[in-house]
């Protein structure tokens, strides 16, 4: 099988990831701040340190782990203590951002959508025009692969007294991110995509003073005498952590650090841009990804006369190629693409894909399109 659905979940994983998970399951459990101490660095602290190295976060104690990006987004949104600021979302956002905002009675009436063009580039003027707002922006679109200029967005937003929450679900692990250098106020990430970790892992970073209280409460093992928190001395990691999952995620992050995020980015960008150029050369194929310096490893297209689901079915059944079809949990952007009825065929790469995979897909699409 040729697997080209890494924007959903990366596959295969580096062998180190599987080995780390199995080792954790076969060892006595690590008790997340609850034991009598030990000689080894807790895996969560090691992972925090590695995530800080990967994304330039100095305050690694402000990185928190949970079950994934959806969990992290809900915790940030449902815990927001700012009840008055305008909330701006881009048209590229995933339902993990849209649904918590639109279904939360404290935020649903404060939302404005900033439009994007037919490749997913967001109108930064519309995104940052309101003073003292809370902005949610997808770093790399999970539909078109367009990479937003987060540094410029943060600079413009802060000039207007606004704060920026970046959804890095599609970029963390495959596109360089500079949290401190760009001035990101909060960042959401998932472990099972380009960070190459297991499903059910992820988390978020937020700077000191970010207006969010915990959305859930429970045991942490730090000071069990505390029942009511005082002076906003919150604890955000509660309950029992997924230690085997965090071990696997840490192995994925260390793999990326050893391989170099810049090397991964350059390799994937070259393959992706070659894919876009080849698809554009096929008569009857519409490509929704722009290529060039703003392109991440995600490409969407359609074939004239066929629905996206038809193309995906043919690729799977006749060519043993796995892609994804539909709206990809990002309904608003498809209005800009004029593809909101059936969605798109999405191809998404990882650093473990090859040029042979791309060539096989191109040949298959050429035959399907009758070119």
C-alpha cells in the first residue's frame, strides 16, 4: 500500500516510536508526580524539553499534555476567562476550533470569520483589524497546505492589543515553528501527525498570563491538600497521563530533532511542489494548492466529472493508494474553493514518503482523468 493520508495520521511510524511505547508498557508505571521519586527524568519533562527545542519555547513548563489537538483546543476555549473580546477565526479553521467556539454559549455570539483566497491564504487585514481580540489561526491548512505568515500575524495582532492562538496540528514536526521569536501567545499541537507519535497524544503551550483557567479539574499529585486554587495558581495536567503514549511521542520528536526539522521541511516541500506541478499538467484536474514557499505537505485536487469520493475509491481499490476525500473537518474553506458540495481529494506526505510514491499517484490520476 502507498499511504498518502499523513494529514490524518502519519504512517508508518519510525521504529523508535513503537519500541518506546512497548518499553513503557513493559516497565513499572511512571506515576506522574505521585511516587516517592526516582533517578530518571520523568518522560513528560523530557518531552517538554524536546518540544521546547523543536519549536523554540524557553518556558517549557508552559507546555501541557493531553489527548490531542481537539482536547487542547477545547481546554483553551472552554476555560477562557475573557468574556468580552471579539473572537476572530480564519476561514481555514478545523472543526476542532470551530465547534468549541460555536457551541460554547460564552463565545458563539462574538465570532467573526476572516476570509481566505482560493488557495487558503488568509486576509491578514481582516484577521487582525479589531483591537483587543482573540485570534485563532491555522498555521498550515489541512486542506490546501497553505502556510500562513504567523510572525507577521502576531506582530499585527499585538499592535492592536490582540492575542493569537495558533493551531499547529498540521505543521508541528514538518514545518519550522518559532514560538518565542514569532510571539505566539498559545499554540495547539497533536502528536499523531507530523510529530510521528501515537494517536491519543498532543497538547498545548500558552504564555504566562494567557486568559484561560482549567476547563477540567482533578488530581495532579503536586499538593493534594489544595481543593480551591488561590491567585490563579492553576494546574492544567490532571488525572493519569498517557505515559506510554508520551514515551512514543518523545521518540518521534527525538527522531525529528536528529533528522533536522529544516531537512524534513525542505524534502517534503520539494516532493509536494513536484506533485502540484505534475497534477497541474494533467488535463481535467483542478488543483487547490499553490506550491512555492508557502506550501506545506498537503495537496487537494479534483478530477472533472468525478466526485472526490469516487476518485478516492478508485485510487484505493485499483491502485492500492490511500488518500482522503471530503471536507476534511474544515467546512468553511471549501466555500472559498467552490468545493463545498463534495469536498476534495487530499494527498498528504510525511518524511517517510518517497518520490516513487508521488510518481505512482501521478500515473494513477492521469489514467483516472483519461489524460
